[in-house]
C-alpha cells in the first residue's frame, strides 16, 4: 500500500504496529494518530510439512535469512514499506502459536462464527 500512499492515490492514516516503519517514518501508528493501541501484521512464511528433517528446515531457514539480508531485497522491501523478519524455525513456530492464542481470544470475545 505504501507506493499508493506515496503516489497520492490513497492516504495512509496509520499503521497497526507498535512503532513506525523504518521505510515509512512519515506514517504514524494508529495509537499515535489517537486510536487504540492495536498491533497486527501480515507475515509471509516458508513452511514445511511436520516431520521434515531438521537439517532441511535449517538449510531453508538459512537461505531465507541470506536472501532477506541482501541489499537488493532490503532496498525493495523498504520501498514497499515491508520490514523483513528473518526468524529461526523455533521463533517462527512460537510466533504462530502466540498468534493462534491471541486471535482465538478475539474470535471468542467477539462471538465470531464460521458461515
């Protein structure tokens, strides 16, 4: 969305994060804009089937970390307002488990039902 905001086609009112994006310091957080303290993000992750050999998972993780650390990728992500996160498989697993717990509370509290 950042390229659209920078082109003037849309207006960025705020982002759902604890802090401003390094690549878009001009866009305030929702809390800074006077709203509630909300945090939500979109993650793109490489996942493997349960039971995949640990050495294969670790090799994939290392390759992704190397790609995310490359100057070309960093520059392009910054242009798009994306903050790359290169996590270990264990960190990614913890993130997913924490998200399941957190969003289950939201769904339960709101009484959301699948249709």
